[in-house]
C-alpha cells in the first residue's frame, strides 16, 4: 500500500510526481526493511520453532507453534484459532516440510489479521479541514507519530498543522515544536498548564484562517489521575465537535507494542472515553512480541492503521496484514536479518 492510498481524501493526481516515483522506488526495498525492522519478533518465532521444524510436521510442531504464539503475545483465543486452522490446512494439503509449513502459518496469520473491509484501515482526511485527535498513555509515541504523520501528509501535498494540547509538561510542547520545525509545518501552542481545550479551540480557528487542511492534535498521556485524563480527553473531544461538526474525523490511539496485555487494558479505557477510530502500534522494532497485533484485532475490534518501526521520520508504515505476517512468520533467507 502506498502512502497516498492510506489516506482517504488524497487523490493520486494531487501527489507530486517525484513523490510517487520515490514511493515506487522505496517499495522495492520496503519488505526487506520491514523484515529487518521486525527482526526481533521474527527471530523469536524462529527460535521457538527451530528444534521442532526440522523433525517434521507432527503433533510436537503444532504444540511448539502454540507455545511460540502465546510467547509472542498473540493471546489464547487468537492462538487457538490460528493453530486449529493451520492443522486443518496442513492435513488437507498434506504438508510435510518446513517451507510450505511456514508459508501456511504466515497465510493463516495474515487471514486472521485481515480487516473485513480494507477501507476501514485508511485514514480519513477528506474533510477540509480534517481533524485527527491523537491519544494514548505517556511514552507510547504520540508526539513522534504526529511528526511522522505530518511529514507524510506534507509530502503528499497536504498542509498539516499540529496542535500542542499536551500542556501538562513544558517539554511536550517543545518536543512537538521540534517535530513541526523538522517537518516544516505550523504549530499552535500555549504556555505549559493552559487549558488543553482552549489550545484546541485556537488550533481549529488557526487551521481555518491559515488554510491548513489537516489538523493533528497532540494530547496528554498522564494527568494527576487516570480519571482526570479521561475527563480531559472527553472535554477536548466535545470542544472539537462543537466547533467543527463532524470532527474529529479520526481519533488515533497510540499503543506501545512492548507493553503487551497492559496495552490492551489501556486501550479499553481510551475506547470508552473517546471514540477511537484506529490504532497506531509503535515500537514494533524493539519487541519480540509482534503477535500483539493479533490480540488487538481479536479483543478490541478497532483496526490497526499504522505501525511504528523505529524513531526516524520514515519509520511509520501503513499496517499491511499480509506483509506483516510474512515478515515475521514467513520463510526466506536469513541474511540481512
Ligand atoms: N524504537 C522505537 N521508538 C519509538 C517509536 N515511536 C516512538 N518511539 C520513541 O519512544 C519515546 C516516546 O515517544 P513520544 O513520542 O515522546 O511519546 P508520547 O509521550 O506518547 O508523546 C521516544 O524516545 C521516541 O523516540 C517506534 O516506533 N520505535
Ligand atoms: Mg508527547
């Protein structure tokens, strides 16, 4: 999936030809890079299956798959579903060796991850201006993701504007300002401790007056209490709705893949407070537990729209179930991993 396809409201005709060309060029090495970025998760699966894989496709191998998936944070329900389907297919196709077995495993995982409607994984920026509210616990990668997202939108010919509504810490505003500077987009901010709802109000007004077409709002991930945080987010959401009917058009919840089941619990809370339309799963480059994507799909019913696979500007990717499953579970040469 190319970036202009990720966004609902970006027409291919509006994207500078040089950017399209670059995307196509990038695409050739993308899978390789994804596999390298997901190396930890991939190696964990390899190590988990190694001893059993070379013996043959038998009871022991399926048990090993089960253990490996559980260890990768796939979750019990997802694991049972995947292993059952895998056994069924292996029997039906009389699969007896390593390569086709891994192929089948990757296919089954990809199917488990596939959205019912591929459109639901896209990010809607078709309104003018569009509002993207970004929420999540501190340290999950909200501000970084906003920088990366603004960068992509700008490349595609959009005019993003970022709003520093995490007013709880001065450093948070500075960090967003740094990203805005790097990306070359406008930022709306106020002093530390200001009312986030007021900053958001300013941000939306500024977007209209300055002709920005995508407003991305950074929010606090920690307050004195969790209840306060959820109340604040609800308030921010109400301010947006009142000022701009139909907005926010997207509410992205940022989750840190390394936090496992804990991340899932957080997600439930945010889901209740604000109407989450998509998940950004970050730090997949730093974890052996890439299977969390399956657990998210099975338990939350919210599509993963983007994944973070590093700290650099270009380390944000559309979530492509097929490529993701193949990068972690698929066979293929190990060099460069
Ligand atoms: N390895 C890795 N680090 C990330 C990723 N996304 C964010 N980070 C890092 O996580 C830390 C917290 O990110 P930040 O954006 O400040 O989180 P926030 O508190 O939610 O705004 C920073 O050091 C980021 O560089 C990712 O996809 N991979
Ligand atoms: Mg932040």
